[in-house]
């Protein structure tokens, strides 16, 4: 009796798994072989330690005026059109009374939850 357990090079229900397996083997071997170059090209974290400034001022003292105004206007728009309060009223009041910062926060993702001042 002839066996049917031979490789067929025609697409079947197992083809996606075969493609994923080949892709995984390629990616793993590529990262192992070119480990030093991948870091230089910017596709991986470098091994040096990242310096973090732990002595940061209060959020409300570093936010730029246009960003504070944007949050206040967004809050007013949400209340007027949808009846929703996205931010805490104390936070909005603090942002509305924000003055020009001595050193503004730039290039920092500050979209986290705001705390009361």
C-alpha cells in the first residue's frame, strides 16, 4: 500500500502555519546573527542605561499654555455638547489658571491621568 505522508507543495489548510513557522525561524535567526547591527539601526533597545530625570517639577507648573487651554476647551466642549465631564473639575480649574512655565514639558507623553494640584 502506498503511503500518502509525503510533502506536497500545494496550498492546504496547514499552509498558514507553515508560513508562520518559516517567518519565525527567519526572524529569530536574523536577530541572532545581526544582533549588533539591529541596535545600531534603531530597531532594538541599546544596552546602555537610560538616564531618567527623577527631580521633575509638578505637572501643572510645566505644561505649556496652549496645551492647558486645549484641555480646558475640550472639557467645555464635552460638557456643552455631550453633558460629560472627562476631567476632574479641580484639575480643569487648575489648568485654567495656569501661568507661563519657567521650563515647559516638551516631547513627553503627558496624556496620563491628571492628579489634583
